[in-house]
C-alpha cells in the first residue's frame, strides 16, 4: 500500500444539484427510522414479572446489559476526596460549595444544602436538565431551596460539561454537542458519565453522619429527569424517585429531538423505557409530566403508554401505591406544581408523613449565581475538575498508545472488529437499479440496496470502464461544477450520490445541529451513521462493478465522507481506490484548539462555519484503533490523503503529515 499526502482547497458550498427522486413530504430516512423503532418497541414491550424472584432475575439481566452499553464503571472504592470551597449561611439552612471525586482524576462540582439541626435528615440528589448554568440556574435553585426548607439534605450536582465543568468555566456550553458526542469515540457515553457521577453523589450523601442512608431520594426535570430515571434504575439505594418531564418511550426518542446525554447506544435493541422503569420497582416512583409540553417525546400520551405497563409490575408486587403519575397544567420544566407534587411524594416515602399528595412549597428567592458558584473566579478552577476535551485527550492518548504498542495485528480480525464498531450490515444479495430520464447531459438513477434508496447522478465519460465517485458529506448538491469537471478530466464517468440522511434523503431540519438527530436515532436502533455511509459506498461500488462493468473505481470523498470512504476501502478487499480529502487523520483531541469550537452551541458548518458535523463520532473507535490503522488495512490501490486534519478540523502541519505517514507504514508492517 502506498499512502500519500497531497494538498487540497476546500470547495465552495453549496451548489444546486440534479435530483432523480421525486419530491416527497415523507423523508425516506425518517420513515425508515420510524418503522425500525416501532418494530423494536413492539419486540421489547414489558412482560411484567409475576413474582419478586422473577423481577429480580429480570433486573439483574437488564442492568448488566445497560452497563455494557454505558461504557463506564462505578467504583465505590475510589476516594470521594471531598473539598469544600466555602459556605453560605442562610436562615434555617446552609449551602456548602464543594467538589467530589467520581472516577480517578474526575471531580464533580456540587452544592450541598443542609437544614439547621442535628438530623439525621433524609437526603435528595438533585440533577439539572439543559439549563445553561447547571446547578446554579434559577429553577434548579428553587427546587433545592424548597427541599432544604422542608428538611432534606440536598446535593445539587453539575453534569459533565456544564457551566462550572464546561471547557471554559462559567460558559453556557451545550454538553451534548460535538464534545459530548466525542466521548463515544472512547467507548464511553455522556449518559454513563452522568450515571457514575450521580451514584458517587449518593455515596457522598450516604457518607454524611446527618443523612439517613436508607432515605435518599432522586429528582430532576427534563435532562435531569432522565438522569433521575437512570440513576434510580441502576442504584437501588434510591428510596424514592420523581423524574419530571422526561418519561415517554424510547420509540418516541427515535422519532423526536433529544440530547446525547439521553442516548443509550443500541438501547432499543434490547429494552424499551418500560424495562428501565421496571428496574425501580418496587421502590416508590412518581412520574411527572406537563400538559403543555411541546416535546412529543415527553408528552402525556407517550408517558402513559409506558406508565401503564410499568404500573402492572407494581400491581403484581402488591404495591400499587408506590407508583403514580402527575400531570401539571404547566409547560416543560420543574415548575411550581411539579415541585409541590415532589415535596408531597418525598414527605410520604422519605419521611413517612402525609399521603403523598402535593405540599405547598415555601417562598424562596434564588441567590446571585456569582455568590453561589463553587469557583467565583473561573480562572481558579483546579485542573482536577476535568473537562470533556481534556478527558477525551487523556483517555484517547492512552488508547492510541495501547494501539501503537501492540506488537502484531490480525488483519482479518481487525476488519471484522471494524465492521462491528461501524454496526455495518452485510450488503444484500440482490440490488435493483431504477433509471430516470436523463437531464442536461446527466444520467439519473436510484439504487435499492436493502432498506436504502440511494439517489445517483452520473456524467458519462469518454473512457469505458473508468469511474470516479465524488462524495460530499452535505450531499451531491454541494459539489461544484469545477470539481465535477476536474474529476472527469481523464475521461472517467463521474458518479455522485447522496448517502443515507444527506441531500435528497436528508431530514427537513436539524434542530440540534447537522446530522445530530439522525446520528442519535440510528444508535438507538443499533446502527450508526458512519456505518450507513460505508454501506452506501460499498453498495454503489458493487453496482458500478456489476451493472456498469466498471474496470476501475476511484472514490474521492470530502471531510466526514472521506473517513467513511477509508473505512469502506479497508473493508472492501481492493474493490476501489480512495482519495480522502480534508478528513481527520486521527480521532484524538491533540491540542487546545478544540476550545474554540466548544464555545458554540452548535458545531455545524452550515450554521457556525465549522468543518465537521455530528456524523463524525463513532462509538468505541479509539478502542479499536485509529485512522492510521484503517489506512494500513486497505489491501490494494493507493490511498491518498489530501489535506489531512485533526479531529477538530485544524490542518496538519508538514511535520504532522510526515508522522502520520510513518505511523501508517509502521502499522502496515504489524499486520499478519
């Protein structure tokens, strides 16, 4: 194999293209995802265990499956290493500003609200949703204040990547964007990070002499409600739970808009949300939803589909009073009605008071967040409060070191492993080519390959059997006339197509950034966006070989599509040559340059002018190897890297390019 590095200019964006498919109100990708999600949801409907012993067997098995997908591990032997940074004293309670260690080298910022008196008091771990200031947000403060004034010790924690744990301290970053997705490359997940952080928060509450270890509750709204569900499902020390505006169904997650922190990779392939909530049984569970919630995922109707199946579990355990749902006449969030319902629920199940009905909350005034911050001076935040980018660099470097120090690789085994990482499905035995009328000198057709319909445009060349495939991550309409002309200058027939979820097959909008929704939805059903693109590349190459009798095929692919073309070349057994343009040459965060992107709410070239989109993350890829190993696996033909870049889009220097080539050659020699 001869790996070369050239220089290339970024093409202008966008350009109007030719579309062979007729316009349709139904996006084919959306329809496919809905159908797959519905099929899996039916397959994994909850069959309520008949006895406590059967429930325990069900819970052990499902918990093990969930932990295997979260990618993180809870270790209670790691010292909590609690450090306090000051105390605010208010009438009837105090607020301690602190950090605690979740995993080695990872510390969580938190506030501990403590009522006056000796106690012991019941405790509550309080998790925030997608509020810019995390635990310091006004509505989060109001919930914590209502609880402490009612006699609970409250631990309000910051989620990984939020505000005082953000890349830039005290910055309203979105933790579920490009940085949160990058955790998947390590074989970890943002959800897993949160679960472990919160379980360690329960460790902290349980370690306090003034907290009743057998009376610890959990609550939060939206993303915090989601955390409440997962924490309560996986940690049996939670004595009562109230997740708010967060319960619906995993089927609706696939069809809706959710954060990566609410993503369990492959989740819908082995459970629905009913199964996760059944892990809480028979402990008290009150599910809070809002009548005016605009997010269909958390609508009352979706919640009830899940609730009634879980309720059956509680009836069979003879504790129907331990489950309830509360629908507030409010919008999305932990509003006053939900807070009062939560106070009544915890009063009954954590204090043994009342009947579980709402309790009027006291009047509270939130603090100025500067007074309440653990680090009023953001520059004083210690390095032990590790941020997402630093974590990705540290763990990524360890994984790459392991790869580089491996003495030998079994090439066939690594190809099989790569296919598993990609969640790549085998190409179907047959394929169908649908031809449309030619237009403006272009052939128009579509390829049916399994459940994919791939729109394709060709400009005929003058040299028979020679084909050049141009692939852009934004679809064929993003290719310029100049790029098409250059690709056909040697007489090759130029082929352009839209891979899964791009161009003609794209969703109508990208609310959380380009490809964010499609990427997340596919992972729920056990597929990956890079894997779908590799499938399409292999299908199109096979079509050119079989149907058009191609003698040679060159795939010239841009940016994230270049990464997918490389994977396809590594798996394609010499079917084509590849030119990889402006693509990452490593999945490692190699410098502080990622910080410039972390400031943006979206990391999306069409909105913020970035280079890459959310289709880049690939769960477990750095555990498998890196781009250099994929290049080494390409069995024949030249693989040319044009303007290789770092994972954040920064161009490689000449020295870095030389190191990359040397690494490819070294790994090639280790293959057997």
